[in-house]
C-alpha cells in the first residue's frame, strides 16, 4: 500500500462553516440515526431525526444525541427546547422501510405541528415516559434525559443530550431463533454526507472475528515479503494478523502439496501467484490455509 498519496490539509478555521460541515459529515460516516420524539410543557409532540448520535454506556444504558443550533440564524431546534422543558424522549431506530418518512419529518415545520401526522407515522403511547414512540420503528428506547451539555453558543454548535434508557420495545419480527436482534432482518439505515444514506443489508454486511476474543499474532509477525506485498491489501494483512498462531512446519508442508500450490511452484513469478491464491483463500474464509501458504 502506498503512503505517497497527495494530501489536502485544511485548517478548519480557514474555511466557511458550510465547507467544514461538508467535510465532517461526509468523512465521519455512516452515522446511526436518532429518531427522537419529544413533547413540550404544553403537551405538543415533536418528532425529528439526528445523526449526531450513538450509544455511550451499557451500565447505565446511556445514549447521546446532539441537536445543533441552526447554522443560518443560530436558533435552537424544537427537540432541544422540548428536552429542556420535559426531560424525556423516545429514541426510535430507523430501518429502510421507514427512511423516506423519517426524512420528511426533518422538515422544519412551525411550532405545534405534529411530525407524526405530517410524515404519516403511527403515534403509540409509551410505558414510562410522556413522549410517544413511533409504531413503525423496529426498536424504540424510552429515555429520561440525564443532562444537556451545550458545546457552544454560536451557529452549528451542538448540544449533547444524555438520555438514559428506562424501557426498550423490540418487535418480535426482528428477532432470530435465539431471541436476539437479527442484524440482516433489521435492515437499518445510516446517514452519510449531503443527501446520501447507506443501507445495512445484503452485501453491505460482513463479519470480522473480534480480536478482543483472541491474541492475534499481528501483522509484524508476517514474513517481510507478505507485509510489503503488491497484491495483499491492508484488510488481508489484518485478517492474517488476527490469527492466534503461526503455522507449524507440518501445516506448511501439507499446504505445499495442494494441487493449486504445486502448479504455481513449478511455474514463473511464483510469489505474485502465491499471494493472489492466498488472497482468494482469504475471500473464502480460509485464513489458516492462506497463512501457511504465505510461509512457503
């Protein structure tokens, strides 16, 4: 992998807020979507999506999202005003089947307008908090607002809403046979830059063994020719480095007898061909065989 690509280095103070916004939101993505329902002290309901959002703690179960001040006029959004008045919210999770309606709800309607109605969502009473939940959401989290932290007072400044989960609603249709949430079934969406979203389904989903469960050998333990391969990618090296041990002499000898390997060893440009074969085996989830091959 080359480290000599041209880099455009930017001081965030040297560009407009709009330009900075574009760089940040396009690069820091995909971002999960907090679809927050809130109410004001008069009982008026508001529903709005925020992509400055994530889970930050399990004990206590704490989610954080940030309704920013508007860039054009520095005013605050209804969601922020509501959680300061009534410290409760429901965070509804967005999947592909409801993403267009969710986008419609982000329209800045006037005070007192119910986005549930405007966007055609079903308003369902919550168990422990006052704001309703979205009936179409695959998962919904009833939360109490622990605190709101203002990050600034100028246009674009965020306001961290720390929301503690007090009740969880999961539609059974999105559970697997073991009663756990099924990621492919959820078909979640996430926010990208501009008008772009991404969909967590099909070929966009893939699994990687978690290094925390094992002690990988590391890329630095791979042969130098492998580390500097013109064929193997950083992802390929990462998968190899995640294996727990180097191949034994017996494993290397056995792989050398593989028909595809013997034909390569008897030909020309064997290093490139071996690396391509190792890459193919990695793609077919055979990392141990690939590692043995790369030690020939």
